[in-house]
């Protein structure tokens, strides 16, 4: 049976981009972050890929420009970031997959470790109404730069998936997830329809061992392990 709930990773799955990285490039371009921010962001991304991300230092760095700003201020910046840095990198095969799921009447959501402020413009462009991203704390209508709840990486995505399944009254066996990173292994193992999208080497090994679908969206659009 077709999945009743489709959940998609965002960066390097729906889009050929990492929004945490491009966000810092965007801010530096507009004089809203130091000129050193892009290089610092690239270093954190390399740590992430190696599974060595120092979360406390990353959070302090990544959310610095949120501090003291309102939701409306950040929404406008996030939309400008999307138009300048992200829209050209929407993956055509991902657009088709999302639209197909929506046309079948399935529930569709983005499940990402990227903060929801940056994720919402991406979701809107794909026609996705539900975003389960990292949420940031607000006090008196302004961002503090701290998390509000769990960070949506690794096992944190599985927490989000369970919450979405409960919200839509489905089981994870009736759900699909599409992701590219070994960090997605927890949620991919839990769902009934696992899809590794242009997977990193570690995830590809795991996908082959578990006979998960492997999709080549950013290359030839080929699928193996049907």
C-alpha cells in the first residue's frame, strides 16, 4: 500500500543546498553577519558530516543573528534568503515526488534539523503545509537565540516523526521518509517506506543492507533496489 504520510528531509534532499550554510553566506552578503561567518559555517558543516558537531558552539554561532529580532523580521529575512539562495536549487525530481504525494491526498511534511524559520519558505514553495524543524525560543515577542525543545537531528527526527504520525492518525509503518544522511538512519529504520536520496557513503551501505529504496535525484534520477 502507498504511504499515508510522506516525510522529507530538506537539505540535500528536496533542495541541492544546506540552508544552515547558505544562511550565513546570505547574512554576510548583506552585512548582517561578519565576513568570517561563511567560512565558520562551512567548518561546522564539515564537523556535521563527520559526526563531530559541537552542538553548543554551533547553536551559539548559528542562531546569533536571531537574538533580539521579532518573528516578522526573521520571516522577511528567511523569505529573502530563500529567493536568493535556495529557489534555484529546488530538485526537480523532489518537486515531482511531493506533488505526486499531494495529488494522492497523502499527508506531507518536512522533517529537518534546520530551524523552522528557514524551512517554512522552502515548504511553501513545494506546497507543503507542515514543517517539523528545530524551534527557537521567543520571550516577549523576540528571539533569544536558544532552542525551544529538542534539536531535530538524528534521534530528534524520530521524535518529530512519531509526533506527526500521531497528529495524522497513522502508524510509522504507513509512513515514508526521504533523506540523504547517515544521521537519518533512526527515522529511516522506523518507517515502513524508507528512501535514501543520493545517500552519503555510510547511508548507502545501510540502505543496501536493509534493501531500502535508493534514489538518484541530483544525478541521473535513477532508482535502484525496487
